[in-house]
C-alpha cells in the first residue's frame, strides 16, 4: 500500500511538472556580438522560471551546449565534435526525395514559422551597433535607415534600447545586440507535432 502511494505521489509530481513546463513560458535570450573579425552568438533558455536552463555558444573558439538544473551542470557537450560524429554516421541525403516533396516541406515550414511568430513575444531588445561604409554619404543614409527602424521598434516595444553609432573614418560593422523572448510551449505543441507528421515521409 505504501509503495502504491509513493508511486502515485511521484506520478502526480511528474504530471504537475509537465503541466507547469507547458503553461509557464520559456524565457529565451539571444546575444549577437561582433567586434572586428570576432563574432559570437549565444542562446540561453530557462524552463520553470529558471529551475532548468540551457545555453548554446557559437564562436570561433568554441561551439558548446550546457544544461543546468537548479544551478548544477548536468550536461556539457562540444557541438563541433558532435557535428563531426553525426556527419560520419549519417546516411547520404536523398536530394531527389527532398526536391520531389519541396512543396510539402515549404507548406509545413511556413505553417510552423507562422505558429512560432504568433506565439513568440519580445520582452526586450537592446544593444549597440557601430557601422561604417566605404562612402561617408552611404554611411549617413544607412544610419538614417537604422534610426528609423529603431524608432519603429521602440513604438511597438517601448523597452527597446538600441544605440547606433556611425563610423565615417573606416569601414566596419560591429554589434552587441541582446534580444529577450518569451514562448509558451503549450501553444506550439500541436504545430510542432503537425510539422513532424507532415515531413516524416521526406526524412
């Protein structure tokens, strides 16, 4: 009797955690950094208000994935080494099948992208961009375009804090931009399942 009660409690806890994970939005943070030839992209995400979190780093130095639960690192994986292993093991791509089902892939991808776009909400957008072209007049035109885009973004998202700096002396494109997103998983479960069902025969 005690064993059945323990199993029921454990099952109830698992069900509550699954429901909470689906109902509490996932916090996603993207950081794009480029200075000179150095570029880095970092994506972080947190489940259950940060109880479980993960991070992916892409740079010339490392390509790594980390998974943490309650502050403890459970998994650390080198994505570059993993990619090489998968390339050695995977079967050749059947391009003829993919091309033959291109319309189905396009429709499925468009439907999934539409669902994600509707569900994703931007919580913050900020950073710094320093840009310069070979021609100072073209630099001025580009800066004006970027300022206009920043103003439009601020109208839709008041939390936008984007600093734009022109460089009239040299040609460059440096940036340090951060984006915060929120994604409720329960809204994308059905679109994701539908996408995989539609593309299953292709892959």
